[in-house]
């Protein structure tokens, strides 16, 4: 078919305006279901657009379920839209299993009524948090993260690990500074950097995570002030650094005079693959961030930051006072109570066991398409794919009723680490997770939902 799009005027990128024109013509019926679209190179020539512009627009249209692509046949207007949101199997949110925490939260709130210090939760908390809560979280860092020997005076409480990241980077950097990170990174870092005015540069990964040689080269070329990384079960790839790799990263940071922001929210899931954190190897330059969200419950906003020196600690406390005010003492009280009586560890162990079962199911269904993570259990799983193929697989999965994390969400810069992240624990029922994984397996094989494999 000959289709000449009419692009609306505006400041949006060309590929977004081309996508909008395609969506509009599909909605109005100018492009009915089953219509074969022009080849990307032909459309680029006819419309006077770059081939890359057309490629990005087609990929985005496929992910939204507007078109479907067939290798060797071309791209066609889809015959049906994605299922409604309420019926979706959501594999895009990286949450822990919630059942055990939900069963115990009412009991925890009931116990608060009998605490002699309950009324202190109505007052403003100290900047770093109540000392008793800080002592409990120092114990949690030893249990969950392997960061031992901390006194409560070294622990600063915050509203979850995301806020901890913001505080740590704010203490190490100023607006306009460059922050290095994995080239496929935790996606919450990107809006944080945008809001704070940091320039992100992605660093190449290998099978253990961030490559020390690439880190050194990026630091020299950019003059970066800090590096943010997840050494254990890196999000999104699930890769874990060996002890030797952690030593190499620490050594590189020393030679390049980099602050390290170490995010360790998944450490306990690694089991016997867990190693001492980088903060134990380079305590003089590492801001250590952790919390309870991935191990116990995401709504329990009990995060922790450990600064490398008194000056960094004071900058964090100043930011807490000036930007956030007093923290949520009720959440911290429940967190401390659960840590002290062993409930937090019991919930975490149960969640880890469930995550281990789900990971085994996913690896069995997806086979060699999935990269085995660097731990005995993991909340997320990485599917290495070329960038365009990742968009296509996500689109097929979406039309089959499975929501995946957008392929470009974790990407920083022009790297080679590309693929899709699957989150294994947000779906409550194992049977529904299995259904979603089989839809993803079909999407990886190039099948739309309802198509059967050809022998």
C-alpha cells in the first residue's frame, strides 16, 4: 500500500509525530486492520524522513499494539488492540511477594498501641531519625547486606532507598555534575538525575556488571564526580559482582577520585552468591543505600543511608532538614519493631523462598532466552535482545495480555546491553505468572497470542 503520512507541526521529535499520524489514521479507518504498511526504507524515501525516524516510529507503534511485524512479510495494521488494563498480567513492577507482610501488618499496628514510646511518633523526629530506630536498622544492615560493625550514630534514616539515592547523590554532586552508572540501570535513577540536573553517562557491562576498565575510561573522559551502581542482582540484568570485581571497582574509584553510591536493596536474595558490599572495601568514599522495600514491603518506607565521612553525613542531614523535614516515624517504628523481633527477617526469608520458586519456573519456561541471574533467587529476570527486537517482543506480549517494562526505560546512552526485564513477584498467583511467562515465550518465538507453535 502507498501511505503518505501527514505530520502535524510541533516541537516533538519527528518519530513521535510520525507515530501520532499513524495512530490517527488507524483510529479514523484510513488504515484498516490488516493493511500492509510501506517498508521502512520506502516510507522514509517517500516522506523525506530519515530511516532511523521511521524505524523508531514503527517499533513504538508495535509496542502499543497498533501494528504487528512479520519477518520477511512486513508490517501490518493490527487486527485487535491490547486487552484492557484490568485483565493485564503485569510483569513490569519489581515488587516482592506481599502475602506474608499483608498478613502481619494488622498485628504490627495493634502492637503499636501498647508501645510506651507511641506518643513520640506524634512529634517531629530528629533529623537522622530516633536513635532506637537507627540502632535497629544498623542491625538490619548487618543481616541483610553484610555491612557489619556500624553504630547507630552512623545510620541515617530516610523515606526508602529512592530517597536515599537522592540524598547520597546530592551530598556527592551539584547540579550540572556528571554521574556514571550502568548503561542499563535502575530506571528510578533517570528521573532523579533529570530533577537534580545531573548528567548521566552509561558505563559498559559484562557478565558481572559494571566493567572497571570502562569505568576508568568514562571517568577520565567526563570528569565525573560519582558513580551509582548495584553490585548484587543488578537491576535490570540480575548480574552480581564477584569479590574480585568489587575490589577492582573500589580501586578504580580511588584512582579516579570518584564517590561511590552503592545500592544494595537485593543483597539477601543472592544467598550464597552474596559478597561483602563495596562499602566494606572502600568505606572512605562510599555512600551506602538500603531499605526494606524489596525484601519486606514496598509501602514500608524505611530506608537507610550511610555516609563515608562526617562532611557527607552533615550534607545529607542538611538536605533532610531543608527538603524533606521530619521523617515518617510510624513506618520507622513498625520497621524497627519487625527488625528487633525477627519478623522482618522471617518475611524476607519467606519472600526469598517464593522468589526462588518463581525464578525456577521462569527459567524452565523461557529456557536459553533468559539470562540466569547472579543469585539463588531474584525478583527480576533479564532477556538479552537487540533493541528493535525487544520492542517487538514487548508489543507481542502486550497484545497477548502481558505488560512488560518498556525496553528503553533502563537505558543510558549508546551501549550494547539491550533487552527486556521481567518482574516475577508482582503477580500474586503462580498460575497466572506461568500464563504470563508462556505468553512471553511465544512472543520471543515470534508468535502472537493464540497462535500455536509450528513443528
